[in-house]
């Protein structure tokens, strides 16, 4: 069974930076698209960023210019670098992998709190 495991969350001050990682137990190239979502209480799940297997990237307007998604293929890891963090970025962040036959794989989530 392929597992996704997010890490790197924590408490950070506004304006600070945090690097989230999604470790994949299998081959990252088995997934044609990897996405980062976030979820806050009382709010809808939001697609934050996505990267394809040819490294095309996509970002939500709310994080453009501040977040960077990337794949580290030798480490089978997808990273989300978050800079200039704002209190509105507070959420549980999840990674999701998409592959053939409409099969998706989700991680367990990592909590990010942006507060002074």
C-alpha cells in the first residue's frame, strides 16, 4: 500500500517561513499530479498548489508569489515552501497524489498555525 506522509507543520510568526514535505512510500513518478490542500474549521477545503509529473505548477491566488511547490524525485518527496506567512494561512495541510484509474492517495495532514 502506498502512503503519503506530511511533515513540517508547526507554529510560526506572521511573515515567517515554513517548509512542508510530503513523503511518498512508493515512486513519485507513479503520480501524474500532486496537490496540496488546506482545511480550516468552518471553511471549505482549498486547493493551494499543484505540480504535474512534468513539473508544471499551479497556485491559488491567495498564495501566489509566497508559496512554491516542487518535487524531489530521488527522495520521492513533494515539498511546499511557504514564505511571508499570514494568519489566514493557518490550516491543516494535506497532500494528495493522483494516478491512473481515478485512484487518489491522501496523507494524514500537518497543522500550520501562523500567530504572534
